C-alpha cells in the first residue's frame, strides 16, 4: 500500500506547475500530498513491524527498484492529462475498494490507516471519475484521447486483483465492485472497455517492474542517497 | 513561569489561543485536532490528530503547540500523533465554523456543499474544483456576486 501511494504521489507531483488549468494543477498537487501523507503512515508502520529501525524515509529513499512492491499501473508515465487521469481513475477505484475492506481489518494499525485514507480517497475517486466522464463524453478529440488512454492502461488492471503471500486480503474478491464502478463510469463517458483481458504482472511482487520505476526512483532518491545526512 | 504544575483544563485554555497556521481565524481547539491532554509523571502529553495525512501544516501545528506551551513554562512535553479514529470536520467547534464563515471560508456541511456564499449569503453556488488552496478545501463560486470562495470540505 505504501509503495503504491509513494510512487503515484511522486508521479503526480511531476505535474506541479504544468497542469492544464490552475484548478487541475492544484488538485493534482493536493492529491499527491494526500498520497505522500498516506505513504508516511504505511511505511512507518511497515518499518516498525520489520523491527530493523527503518522509518518511512529510509524505506522510501534507500531501497532499490526490485524491493518495491507497487503495482505496475502507478509507475506508468504521466504522458498527457488524459492518461494521467485515466490512471488515477483506475487506481482510485481499486484503492477505495481496498481501503474499505482494510478499514475492518483485525490489525488496529492497519485499520486506522485505512479508515483515515479512505476519507481522502473518496474525494480522489469522485474527482477522477467526474473527469473521465467529462473528457470521455466531451469533444471528439478528448473522447479519442481518453479511449486511447484506457486502451493503454487497461492491461495494468489485472495485476491489481492478483493475491500473493504479502496481501492481507483476497484481492480478487474486490473485482466485482471495481468492475461495477468501472462499467458505470465508462458507460457515462462513452468509452469502451478493451476486449482483451491480458495483463502485465510483476510490479507488486517486485519481480518485473517496468523500466519507468528505476527512472522515477532515481529522481526521487538521488538527493538523500548522495547526501545521507541531509536534513530539512 | 508557571508556579507548580498547571491543570490540564488550564492547558486546554492556553491551546484555545493558538491559531491554526493555515487559517489563523480559528484556533487549534476550534479545528478539533487536539484530542487529549494528560500529565505523565512530570511530562505533559498532548495528543494531536492530523486533519489530512499529508497536510504540511501538521508539523507547523506541532511546532506552535510546543512554542505556546514552552512560553507558558512547560518544560517537558511530548506530542503524540493519533490517527484513529480519523479526524472529522464534525470535531470542529460551532464557534470555529462561525469564525470560518466570517473569515470568508464556507464551513463544512454534511450535505457536501456549502450553504451560502460567505460574502453575500446567496444560495446560488457552483463548484469550481474539489480541491482548493489546501487539501481540506474545495473551490466554489457564487453565481450572484461572482466571487470565488473556499469551502471547507466535510470529511
Ligand atoms: Zn456571493
């Protein structure tokens, strides 16, 4: 969970100062901020449970790409605003369903972070859903771009519902609610779900990240790795 | 300097004078982020809950609590971060909501939208963006006086 929010938060922050409108710029920066805040909670907990004295900064800045367990979807480049918002919509939809279930987890720390995060993510999903609808059901050009964004990113959806030994919950069980929100939204957005259910995998297990992860980590980690004693 | 150890109710009163760093019109108590104040032996423990996980004001809030209490003579202080139960706008005081509106920010409402324009009180409003100048606010506009304004989102 922490690696997903970290990598996506970092990705979204690349938009800061480049948004298509001031409101969108501010919104993306705020969402990135929420995600980075959630990262701190998740990775501090992970470090605490690991018991080796690593905190969230240590885990964020001093691990190599193959140690990251984020979904392939979140490391995909921003490309245009349409791709960014489609990626956000797919992630938010999955994220909210995951947090809803984790909000009832038996571990009270996990439950606490999930309950806190789901309040924020409710707003994220409402916004990305509205934008996908507005741009999909927009002009001919915006519709085309949103459809091509969906075609590009849909092959990263399947991985979100794979369950492995690190998962606290059965991820496949979240698929029906995800699919329901997806089809309702695509329907309103006049977009068509690609026919092929093929999907890439290897992000959440860390075995086969795309080349994009190394680049984003290089940007994010270069300062603390070059100057390990650097302080704010 | 404080003579002896102040009671926790006195400390609550002191914190009612500490403004929120982002919205100085309201205090930290109005915002509802101070959850508990306890003495643990000779150390004062203040439990603070963040509004949003990534809110940059969180560290500033902690700093202001430290500064305010140290000015009152508290020497041993620990700040405890508590995220569960999560902060909710229901914890904002009624006085705080009134101060927010007077300051030009529409207070949170469970309906998810502001009641009226904080300037001209018109009910004819439209949303500009779900996110405003900070994660806790959305941007709205009044269709009568045409002024944009911040709305404190209900979470
Ligand atoms: Zn007005």
